[in-house]
């Protein structure tokens, strides 16, 4: 299985959409910090001051709020499964393989590895942006962790499980539909889940 995993990871690392998506993920926290530093009217920050790790996780949360990670991992997953099924590559591989579950699992693990790499670099970029642009400003407490950092840490951890579930759902859909339909169904599903989630939260508050 290790051999299959490394093959899938290598294939993902060579994809242009993965590369450019990672660059965008790294660029956003740096751009955000630059805009705040220069006092741009494009965005404003209000509320409590934050530490480096809090700012970094806020940037991850910002990208997640824009559905960025959901969209790209739906595309990565559908391309990994549905696209190969359409071309006949995956079906041929499964027929020849003695253990089909290892191939499927290796693809899922490779996608999860890419997800963890994305989260790591977004947070790293956020920390770098904090110390380059926001350190010693009115928005920063000039600390790495801060006093209430623990209440921020659940965000990337929960996101791993959330996007892992999305990967599994997209994988299952790709077994029955092509790339285009799989993308539409997965995107529609995640939007529906978010809308229902927001509605449930507002009902509880009221």
C-alpha cells in the first residue's frame, strides 16, 4: 500500500491546480497583512488584538469561509477518482490489483496529506505575515500564542475531519457520475450543509 500511496502523492504534487491553489493559499495571508499594514480601505479589522497563531488561524478560517478549501478539494477528489474512471485508468488498475481497498485508501490518504500540507503552509504564511506586517501595530499583542490561543486551535483540527468527510462523499459520487456532475453535486451538498448549519445556529440563538 505504501507504494500506491507514494504514487498518488506524486501525481497530486505534479498537478498544476494543486500547485496554484497552494500558492493562492500562501499568498492570501501575506496580502491581507500588507493591506492592513498600509491602511488600505479595502478591508478593516475590528475587535480584540490577536497573537501570531490566532492571526494565522483567522486567515485559514477566512479562506474556509470563502469555501476555497471545499471547492479545491472537491475538484482534486473528483479528478482523482471520476476523471480516472472516465479514462478507464482506475477501473483497469482495480481489475489488476489484488487488493482494491488499498488503492482506494492510498488515494484518500494522499488527498488528506495534501490537505494537511495546505493547512500547514497557510498557518505558516499567516505567522510570517504577522511578524512582517502586523507586529508592533495596534492589532497585535506581539506574542506567538497569546492567552486564549486554545479556543482557536480547534478550527484547523475540525476542518481536517470536515474536509475528509467531503473527500469521502465526493469519492462515492465519482463512482456513479462523471467529473462535472460530481463537482456540481458535491458543491451543492456543501452549500446546503452550510445553509442548514447557519439556520440551525440562528434558531438556537433565537
